[in-house]
């Protein structure tokens, strides 16, 4: 697999903290930041580690929270049923308090186990807990209480957290010291439950031995049950049966440890209410049937079956063969060069008898072995923008795509041509109201790929589809219904291609998948999750992740359109281990601002004129901008997509004179040179073994 791009985070936080990277590198955990959360917590069902967003959180507090919650993730192997069983075994009538007791004892265990696995965490715990103590985050100093005034469970909790880490004196008597020693040696959940029951009973006895004031009745001379205060049976002259007098006191139930909610108090005082801190989380589905988002070529052929388009596909195909032949020739030359580079010739150590007679004047008379390392099988997925902004160039774009498909078919390269569209579900409801689904998973409800071409097609289907596409390019096939040009769901296309590329690779036994994205703009739809939240192209903060590969990418409004798309491209490359080529269409004249912006040239500088002159002359620009995410990125003039075919027709329909013949020859030669440069670079990209142009 490729080196991980810097913007891709594997099971890490948005801040890419090194400690969290070490903790989570081998664990099946995802991390989320929630500004609404008071404290950190771990969701055992979804394997989510949720961290708060606090204004004054320093790195030690952050690392302590992470280390603590990852400790629960790794070492607290209990679900809701096991927790309920543990609570019931201790005191089913006081579940919330028992849960607090269990949490104190379990915290001591998991923090010790984390420090055992990651020794450096001890320093983070010490500094973080010291700060919490100094800021009274444990909450007892604000009540003017001293540590010795606290209950047993609170003193045990403080001893485990600030007594051990911050060396604060927390008094315990001899019996309590023994219990604390056991608490700091627990290894299993079963030991935690057993010890918690003992501490709970011990705590109850301490409460029972504490004098409890009685509550007198309104008369002031009877106890709560109405018996006389004297405590002895009393005869009543009226003959009524006297009440039985019982000398009793009210039993006090243990209360929850006040120090166990320290992190919550810290969060309530430090929580950042800024809405800009909100993060939208979107996940790729755990499993996905790609047929949900693909309109197959068989259906497209059937939808256009009854229309006679009157196009001369055979003539167009024959005229286009020279382009395809040129591309195929370049491809074969590159493959031959690549094979030569992978050939290693070595001496065998065995004398070649056919050369033995040359021993007097040739030193090398040994046989040679030629070894050719296996090359890599390439395939190509072409993603075609099927949006309304492409209306003016869709014809030329379709024909260029058809040429690439012809090349792939002739060169025996597996390929798919998929046009991405959102015109399939105009009444789409992005809120999925089912309860048994992951609300963070992507909802592809308003997105579809039109599978125009594929190497899986029969010759009959291939020719029929090429005829349909040519008719579309000449406006002879009306684009209505689900085939209408609409918005640009580029994010959806990239996300769905994560699964399509994997299937494509396995189906064709490929080592390298090349994805070609041909568009004239940026994403306009964003990504929806099942909760109805959207990653939007222009604002907000979001995280896109893929649990299958452990990849996670953070997207911010500060990235801008191009930066966000670049991160999405890198996400695709990482999750599919593929190459991605971008063809971006702009008008060679009116798109001056766009060309200079994409090329990274400051508008108004001296470089602009030279750049535009090169663009108009060569008919394309190759831009090297790593932040765009592409392995190769080409800017093409949308108004000159026809290239050599247009030049040829320019003079064939005129009366030929010597001057016109010379001009036509020059134009055609220049156009061919332009095509050869672009084709050479493109073919070089898909034929080589290296991963960078």
C-alpha cells in the first residue's frame, strides 16, 4: 500500500496527537470530538471514543482523557447485561450509586494497566490530575471539606488518582489501606466486582456506625412510626390496643462518590459553546451493494432501444481509429520499455559451448540467464461529470471518453465508464428513520452512476452503447428523466468508488487501478449521513472515515473547495490503493481566472500571460499541486476538446490552394503534436510501474 498522505489519519484524532496514534494504531476504535460533551466516554457498542472540546484543555489533560477511555476500550470487556448483573449482585435497590462504586474501582484497574502497557502515560496522568486537584475539579474543596471528611469510596478514588499521581496525602486507616492495596492490584473484571461489593458493604457499615438523628413527629413525643417516646408498652384506659413500641433508626443508603464526577465538572466549566466547533461525522458503510448506485448498461440500452438516432457510428469509429492506434502504439512502446527495465541478465556460471571457440579474444564465454520481473496489471475507471454545467461541452467530452474506451478495449485494459449524477431521486429524504442502522453511515439515496461502458460488455452491447453515446453527443438522444444533467455529486462518486474500485480490482485480478475523474467543477451536494447531516463543500467541520481500512480524514471550511476535494481524493487513493488522474475542463478564453487559480499563479502577475499563452498553444496544462490529491492533474480547454478532427474538417471543405494546403498541414501537424504530448503523458501514467509521474 502507498505511503499514507499527511491529511489521512489512521485511527487518530483530528489533532493527530502522537500519543493517541500510539494508543490506537492497532485497536478497532474510532475517535470523535463532541463540543456538547462534558467529558470523555467510550461507547462499547459502536467502538467510539468520544472526546470533549474544551477551551482550556492542555495536552496532558487531553492525553489523560484519551489514555483513560482507551483503557476502558481495551480492558473493560463488559456490555450492558454484564454491568446490570454486577450491579444486582451488589445492591439492586441502589443501581446508580453502585455503578459509581464500580467505576472508581475499575478506573484504578484500567489506568494501572494502561501505564503498564504505555509507561510514558504516567507523566501525563500525574500532571493532569495535579491540575485537576489544584483547580478543585474533584469538587470537595468548594464544599470546605478536607480529604479526611470524605466517605470511604471518595477517599479511595482520590488516593488512586491524586494520591498516587500527585502525591497528595489522602488519609486511610489500616483496614482501608488493605482495601486500597487490593484495589490497586486487581487484574480482572470479576475481581473488580468482588472487591466493589466488599467496599460497598464496608462503606455501609461505616454509615451504620455514624449517629443518625431521629425525626420527631409534630407532637414532639413520638417517633416516626407513631410509638411513644418512652419505648415501653402503655395501657390505654379507653381499651384500645396499644401500639407496639420499637426502638429503631433510619438506615442510610450509600450515596454516589462526589469525586467520581470530576471530569464532568471540568467539562461543564470548560465547554466551548461555539457552533463552529461542531463536527459532522460520516462513515462509509460497513458493507455495500454497489448495485444500489449503478444504473447498469443493460438498462440504459433498453431505455434507448426504440429510438433510431441516424448517427453514422461506423464512420466515426473508422475516423477515430488513428487516434486509438496512436495511443496503443505509445502504450506498447511504454510497456516494452518497462519490460526491458524489469529484465535482469545474469551469468549462469555454466560455459556456453557455442562460444567456447572465442575464449582467446572474448572473456565472457558463460551462458546468461534473463529474468523478467512480473509487471503490474492495470485497469481504468473513468468517472464522468454528468452535471448541467457540462451541457456546453458534454458532446466533446463524451467523444473523448469514447476514444479512451476504444483504446482500453484495443489494449486489453479492463475499464469502466461511469457518469455520476443526482437526477435519479428528486424526492429523496436524507433522514433515514430506521433505528437499527448506523446514523453516521453515508446515505447514497440521491446519487447514481450511469454505467455507460465496461470491459464486461459483449461486442453487440458495446457497439450499441457506443452508438447511443454518439447520439447523445450529437444531441440526437434526448437526456430526460434520470439521464438529465443536474448537479455535481463528486463527493458521492468518490465515496462510492471506494467499493467499486475494490470489486473492479478483484474481478479483473488487477494490481493497479487508475481512476480518471473528468469534471468542470467542484462538488455541489456534499455527503449525507443517515441522520440527515451533511458534509458541505463550503463550510463547517467534518470527518469522513472508513472503518474497514482504518482511514479517517478531517475536512474544514478553512481548506476551501479545492483543499477539501484534495483530501477526498487522497482518501480514495488510501482506501483503494489506486492512482487518480484529474481532467479539469475550463474555457480557454473566458476561464482565464480559473486557469490561473488552478495553476496556483497569482492573478495579475507577469506569469499569467505566459501561462495562458502556453495553455492556448499546447491545448492543455499539467499542474503539479500535491494538495489537489491527484497523481496527475490536467487542465483542458472545454472549447477545444475535438482537437485534430476539427482541424481536419476546417480545410477539407474548402477549395484547396497551395497556401491552404500548407496552412492545413501546419495546423494538423501542430494538433497531432499536441495530442501526442497529452496522450504520451497519459499513457505513460497508466503503463508505468512507479506511482508518481
